[in-house]
C-alpha cells in the first residue's frame, strides 16, 4: 500500500515509466572462417557469446566487438 493515499502501487493511475535496463544496439557482425581441424567452443570477449566452430560448420557471423579476439587466436580469418 502507498501510505500517501492508501492505494496499492499497482493501481496508480499514472505509474512512473520503468527505465530500460540496456539500450538496444544495432546488430553489427562480421563473417569469420575457422581454419582449425577439430571442433572449438569459444566465447567472445565483449559480450561473452559462445560460438561453436568445426570443419563442417567453419563459417559464421560473429559480433564485430568479438572479432578481434577470435582472429588473434590464429584460428580464424575474416571473410570480406
């Protein structure tokens, strides 16, 4: 109950808007090609998204913020 007017907060006529927890960002991705021989499960350094690459699934779109760290492993090339 709200002590000011004895009306439950859920029933207020004009409730305050809830702030967004995180603004939406545009999806910016790059095409990576895996050069390894086995399956690799790797997390991006920026968003911690997990990517799974294998010789059969060697090409994927990856968040641009994660590309640098993945390419620096020497296992990936950027496809242009």
